[in-house]
C-alpha cells in the first residue's frame, strides 16, 4: 500500500508539472474597479501566447506595407505633382524618420503606464487613416502631412508590442516570440513593394493607398 501511495503521488505530481508547463502566469495587471486599482495575475495557455505573437506579427506586417508604398510609387507621385528629388527625399525619408524616431520614446513611456492593446489599436487606426489620406492628396503639403501622420501612428506600435511579448513570454521563449514578431517586417516589406507596384501600375498610384 505504501508503494502504491508513492506511485500515485508521483503520477499526480508529474501530471501537475505537465499542466503547469501548458500555462503561463502573466505579471500582475492593473485593473480599475471603480476608484480603486486592483492588481491581478492572469494565466494564459501556450496556444494563446503564440496567437498573440502571430497577431502582433500581422500588425507589424501592415505597418511595413503602408511604409513601403511611397518608396515603390515615387515616380508616378513625382510626375503628377511635378516634384523635385528633394521633395521625394523629404517624403520618403526625413518627414517619416524624424517623427517616427522622436515619438518612439514618449509613446514607449505611455505604453508603460497604459493599456498597450489600446495603444496598438489606436496606432493602427491612425497610420491606416493617414495612409488612406495619402491617396487623396492634392498638393505636396497634403502628402507631407499624411506622411507625418503615418510616422506618428507607427511610432506607437513597436514599443507596446515588445512590452506585451515581454509579459507573455518568459526569457527562454522570448527570442522565438520576438522572431515571430520581427518576421512581420520582412513580410510587410515584400508585400508592400510587390502589391504596391502592381496596384500602382494597374490602377494608378492613388489606388495603392
């Protein structure tokens, strides 16, 4: 009987360990309950964690697709607005890079104190809206404002995404999750250049946006 009891306890412990490996406890999340702030731990499965990683990869893919459109459609845009090289340099480089890099830090700090899912959602809506506005621009100034709007929106995506991945994945799996997320950059660049060029040639550059 003692041997059977030890065997039974060993089986139970092994089953508990296997179950624990299927779950991951997130760091305590701040939840507002009325006027009080409650700290609560959330447990998620491995499948849900990788779902989050691939979902963020999809968001990053959309981000890079929108970012590459100006680069592949530079000639038809230049021709329609009779722009010079420095105009296109500002649109495809300075206007985007200046706001994307400088706003990354404050938006990252905002992600540390607020709901990161909401920040990614708002960022996605902002850069998508300004990408669409690029397609109806009438002047160079309109193009410039639209490009700045895209940069501001995309600046809020990566900091919040990295923070989420850091919470969902422990150190031994975090590199894999980050690789999944970064894959979106290469997929987005490929699709943006491929589809943007095809749509621009077939339907005109405005349709690509």
